[in-house]
C-alpha cells in the first residue's frame, strides 16, 4: 500500500515536471512567431504592400480567371494605390482523361493540370525578382456522354484551379513581402 502510494506520487511529480518543461518551451517559442499580416518592424503594412501590386495581363481564358482571382486576392477593396510591384504569371494547362470505361470506350473522368510560374518584380526597374516560384494544381471532374456537360465541367475545373492557384501565389508573395528587408 505504501509503495503504490509512493509510485503514484512519483508519477504525479513527473507529470507536473513535464508539464512545466513543455509550458516553458512553448512560452519561449511564443516570441518567435509573427503574424503574417501584422505591421513589420519598419512600420510597413503588408496589406498596403499587397495592394500596390499590379498584375500583368495573363492570356487565354484560364489566364483571365487567374488574373481576376489575383486582383481580388491582393486588393479586394477596389482602391487603386500607385503600384510598387508588378506580378508576371505564366500558365501552362494540360487536360487529360485518365479513366476510360472499358465497356463503352468513353472517358468517365478528366483532369485539368495547371502549372503557374510567377515573378514579383519592382515597378521601378530591376531584374531581380522579390519573389518567384512555381505552383502546380490539378482538379479532377466527372465526364458524361453529354458534350455540353463535359465542356461545362472542364470549365468549372479551370475556375477551381484558378482560385487555388491565386490563393497559393498570394500566400507565397505575402510571406516573401513580410520577410523582405526593403
């Protein structure tokens, strides 16, 4: 009885000790995290910096969808501050029908793959990009025997791709602007 009581006290003491260690580590790490949209040390607002991005025209229908999503993602307010940066986006789209019904010989599913290459450049000149990278996204959609349904489903897949691509590009550029020292 005495030994079980002692072992229970030891377990409680270990648990409290481990909780104290974990709490101390978490408290120490709390100062290392900076919210993405918080003002930076030099007083710049990330939201204002993102509103000052001009998106260069992107060709084709998918480019139109991505461009509109980027305009809304960077500056959904409708204001037009003077641009400080320009964003150049190049898209490459591939469509495929990976699932074929062996009984009918018709495609049952299709997918739309999009690769986006982006570069954020200063408007004042300079060829060194502030942020650049590649984003890849794909969406799968169902196909039927009706042609118009397939066309509309493929277009909906393009629109879904555009939204995700714009969101990924916006997040990467926001992180780059938040960590830049300019």
